C-alpha cells in the first residue's frame, strides 16, 4: 500500500463525517462515536501501536480515548514534563551561578544554566562582566554536579550531533563549536580556540561532507560542504580542562579549579528571562536546553545537579497523583527508556494550562502552520494547534491544545509507536482527525 492510498483511507471517512454533520457542532457522545468509527476504519492507525486521548477541560470530561492507559515512547513530548517542573520551581529569570566570596577569592558553582555565551540565545552581560571584572581570584568548583555526560539510553554514536550535546554543571557556548562556511574564507569557527584542532582532511566515517569530531577528543575534521552558507554545530567533548581553557580564553584571565562543596550561605546571580529559554526548548525541540533546565530544577530543589535525583523528587511530589506513573529518565526525551500514557500527558497539559496564562503558553509552544516543529503542519487561517511534537525513528507523538471553530479549548495527546513507513503518513492521518475535531466540536 503506497503513501497516497494510506492517507486517503483515513481522510475519506473524515470528509464523509463532515458532510453528514455539516457545520453544526457535534455533541460529545456523537463526536466520540464518529471518531471511534474513523479510527476503526483507518488503514494507517491499524498498522501499528497508537494511543489517543481527547479531553475537555471546561467540563472536566474525556471526550474520546483509545489505548489512553497504555505506555508509549514519548520522544520529545518529555520536554513538557521538564517545562512543567520549571514553571513550578524556577523563577522568572534563570539562576546563572552560585558564588561565595572568601578572602581574596570568588568561589563559584554552576547551576546548569545553559545560556552563558549560547550562540542562539539573547545575552545580557551580567554574568560575563561579573566574572571578568572581579578583582580577586576566580575559583570554579563542580562538587555539586552528580550527572553523567549523556542521558541513560542515548545512542552512543550520536555524539557528534547537536541534538546529543553533553550535559555539564557550567555550559559555555551551548557546549558546541559552530562551524560556518563563509564567502572568501575556508571556515569560520566559534569559539576560535578550536581553530588549531580542526583539520582539513578526510574523516573515516560514512559522511560525505561537513564537520565531524573524534569520539574521545576535541579534534574536528573538516570536509568540503556542497552549499556555501552552511552552518553546523558540533558538541564539544566536555571536561574541566576544556571548560577552564574556554573560560580563560573568553574572560582573558586565570580561573582556578578546586573541589569545594556548595556553601548554604552562597549568593546567586541571574542571567536571562526563563521564557526565552523555554520558547527555544519547546519550539525548536532543543535537547540540550531541556537537559540543562532539568538540572536547574535540581539546583533549586536541593543545591545539587542530578537528573536522576531530580526526577525521583518530582515523581514523589509534583507527579504523585497522575493517573499512570510516568517512567521518566531524562529531560529531553532522547532516551527510549521514557514511557508515558496519553491520559497522563493530558493530565500534565491540564496542569500546565491552569498554571500559565493561555496567551503566554501558546506563544511558547509550536503553533500549527506558524513556527517551530509545526510550521509545515496543521495550517489554517488561524493557528488551531499549539502542541509539542516528539519524534524518534518509527515513533511520533503530538500532545497539546486544540482550539475549535466554536471557540472550545481541548487538550489532546496523540502517540504513535513502531509505524513501518514515513512519519509524514502518520502526520497526515493525525491532521485529518484533529481538523475534523476542530470543525465539529
């Protein structure tokens, strides 16, 4: 069965249902019966494991559900859990570092803040100027950091790709090196400290162009690009020595490293507005920002940076009354160990909806046909889908909010695992279902 046949097999009953119902909004029970028929007849959804939950927060009732209590790999839908933890525990601005002055020294600890000199986030110079202009000795400690560099279940061979950047207590430049091919120049490298460790010679991998990194070191290998304006971000191999070299090169002063415990009387300096980080994390599905934001929550909860301990705390507090206990292991959803149910996703989204003003929330999430990971899908004269995507090989999920033509706000979670074809087939079938709900409720 080809892609066109698959898509038409699900869209035909949707159009038929629309013709039957006309422009009159359907009652919940009739809408549920129509959806049940559409899902049952779908040649797309019946080929793999699919779950769906549609909920009306105004009436506090589930309109329709299918496999909503079954567990699915959520991929980047996981970032909604990270966002929920952030809005409950973080302040309006990101805490950048903790510090204590002792004699002629400034001892500082990272909080997990990912924004320091990040190439794609607006910078204020408060933290930079604070460190650069301090009159005494700068002493960095990472004794509050208890994390692995990569999340559990992450693919080892993703190490050279931006979406798998390593976590750290004090990230710098987004923990990546940005390589740009510019006119009249061989290569632009930022930060420039890595220029001398970039080599113009073949790299023994099955990649034909671009930049690759050695697995265990910060040696980069450049191969010619086909396009003249390409830019690519390659994660650095993070270590204390790499951090110190970058800090000293950037601040133009010495930074000392010592393992000193966090002092409970330390002070905090803040960086940029939190919403600017949340927006990029949600709209661009930025894994690195999600992982670091969860570490920031840990810093706020108990002054330590540990994804595992932070999630354990949140499971026992913030998520204790969820209908199905989330199996949650990282901040981004890059791990296939994460498992959530559609009805748990709906509960999460309901809690978020009543915690954040709608206008602000909808500006942070991808909007169908407008921006982020939904810019090419769910287009209409006005955006009607505000939701987080989640995609891994053969898996695609979408959870968020749907605005109907009658003005209703609905919450939904659509989860798909193990489909045997392109995700665009599944997305087209989903779009038909959600557009039908938009038009008929």
